[in-house]
């Protein structure tokens, strides 16, 4: 794999889809006069790409923006239809998914690899890079070993390079039930503090037996922050007050 730090990104034309039509987008238009983080991966809908690589960049997108990044690009040697479908499936609204269907950009980057043994044909090696005004300032390239290594091109490694002291969003999950006023209060509290959360709906995703098994409680909401069980709505209010006081 070629490390191209301190070189200009190669120009190439990407065949994207916009409003139901093919639209040519050049690499120059993506990178000129901007700070851009790129992560490239072997394929849309593949396991590591879908479970870890793309979701974490999407989760940290606002943090990247707060630290000077104008745009985050996910690149793959897939066609525009596949990339658009994957973006919708992953709900990755914070990431610009770019199809390098012909592998033109990837080949010029020296990152085009043969995965014919998997029936994939030519694909991108997994890597990430920080590009400032068209110049590659940093690359994180996975080791050239068998399989699909995923150790250094992740979102956290890139963010730590840009700013080791960057504040990352809390991981929050809330167990709720439809029609529960305490659940709505807890949601309002989190939203007022700009704290994103995942919701597990009792009756749809789980039941009260699950609530008891996980929390030891029989009421909702039940809130977890960074792996810690906070409790219900009033407990959340106290927790947020203590964090503000600190």
C-alpha cells in the first residue's frame, strides 16, 4: 500500500446519483479549500464496514466538525445505487458516501487490491486520511496482512490524531414505553442538553421482563450512559445537574 502523505489527492471523476440522475463529481470539487476526512473500505453492506467503520464515523461527525473538519467522505469501489442504498440502510446522514465504481480514484491512490478470491474483483484497501486543501496530511493504512484488518482506519484513531483532547459524545441508551410521560420527560431532558440517544421501546424491541433482567427495575424509562445504569427520569435529572455542577 502506498503512503501518499504530503502529496495532492489524485483527481478523478465519481459517478454519483442526485435527484434520480447521474451527476459527475470531481475529486477537486470535493477537496479544494476544505478540510476533509476520508475513510475507504472494501465494500458496502459488508460486516465490518456496516457494524463498525461507517457507524462510528457517523456518530462522531459533529465532533469532527467541532474540531475543524468540513466534511467526512466514505469511499468504496461500489456503484452509486449500492452506495445510496447502503447510506439509507445505515441512516448515515452525516457522511457523504462516494461511489468509486470504476476504481479510478482508488487505483491512483495505490489502494486498489484484488479480492477475486472472495468474488469481489477489484476493491479498495481499508484506510483513512486527512486532506487539507487537496493535500494529504495524514494517512492511516491497515497492515497488508490476510483477511480484512481493521485497527487504525477507525474514526477514533483519526479524531485522536486531529485532537487528542476532543470531547466525544456520550453513549446513551434509554428503555421506554409508548405513552409513558416519564419517558417523554427523559427524552426532553436529553434533547435539551443536545445528547443523542438510542431508544429501546418496550412492547416493540423488548418487554418488561427484559427491563427487569437488565436493570432489576420494573418501570420505564431506564437510562444507561457510557455503560452505567443511571435509572429513571428523576435519576437522569439529578445526573445531569451533577454534571453541570462539575
